């Protein structure tokens, strides 16, 4: 008997290159036969990623967050997402800190990709941080989301070699190439039970 497909709610705020990579993995890659895209949601109705999702025929939804209080906005988003019955809420460049109410609504089922080692850099501008500090490598991290900022249990990390990357654009290009494969692979491992979360220690 086939297991039902895991339903993904993909949340984004921008161009959506990770969303596109996930959609492609669902169509013809490592997530094929494991997952389906239940909805692509944005807190910005003008996000390019929403148009890109709609062009693929994926269900989309949005609710503008501008000027809204965090918790009441998040509770409305929870209601919207629940209509799509997601098994996983997949953050793909969703540039909002989630309120505890949101995290609790989907506890243990929210996944994020962070463009740095979450032990070393939390929050925004992680590629700028790697570039400004002339790091010879950085680490892409996929982790479960808890109530802290980039503190949740790590599911997978992959090193990006930055030797010779002498522009920010090149740092981002190399990093995104890793993001686009690592996110889909990690989700596939999570769905099949092969990814085991490890707690970050914040002391490395
Ligand atoms: C990605 O690099 C993602 O890792 C990052 O935003 C970018 C979104 O790009 N997320 C964070 O920085 C979260 N703290 P995309 O819209 O092309 O997927």
C-alpha cells in the first residue's frame, strides 16, 4: 500500500528559488511520490515567488503582514494554512520571526532553511556575514523551528566552499546551489524517518 503524500505548506516572502527547487523535487526529484505542495503562502501579496508558484499551477494564498501585530497576524495565517491540511510547514525565505502561537500550532512540523551554521549566525543577512568576514566556507542548515530565533534542532547541514568567491553574488550563488538540493533531500529524509534532529549547542 502507498503511504499518503505528505502535504507541504511552503511559506515565502521573496523570489522563491527554494520553493521552485522544492516544487521541482516534488514533480520529478527526491520528493516525488513522497510529498505534494498543498499551498504556497506569502506574507507579501506582491512576492515574486507567489507568481512563480501560480505559474506552475500550485495553489497560492497570501495575507499582507505590513502594519499587523505579530500574534494576531500569525493566528490568521494559522487559520489559512489549516484549510490546506499541511503535514509540514516549510519556510523558504519567509522573512518573519514566528510567534509562539504559530510555532505551537504546528509544533515539531515547521522546517526552516538558514543560509549559515545556526551555531554561528542567526537571523538575517547570513551571506553578507560570510562575505564580510571573508569566510573560507559557510554551512547551510536545515532545522526544525522552535520558539527561538534559529535555535531549533538541526536536521542537516552542508558545507559551501567559499574559497575564491570574491563577490557577494558569488557567495550567494554557491550557497543557493547547496540550499536547493539540501532542502529537498532533508525533507525527503524527514518524511521517510531517516533524518534525526540534533540539538544545537551554540558553543562551537
Ligand atoms: C535563502 O537564501 C534562504 O536561505 C534565506 O532567504 C533566501 C530566500 O531565497 N532565508 C533566511 O535568511 C532565513 N533566515 P529564495 O526566496 O530564493 O528561496
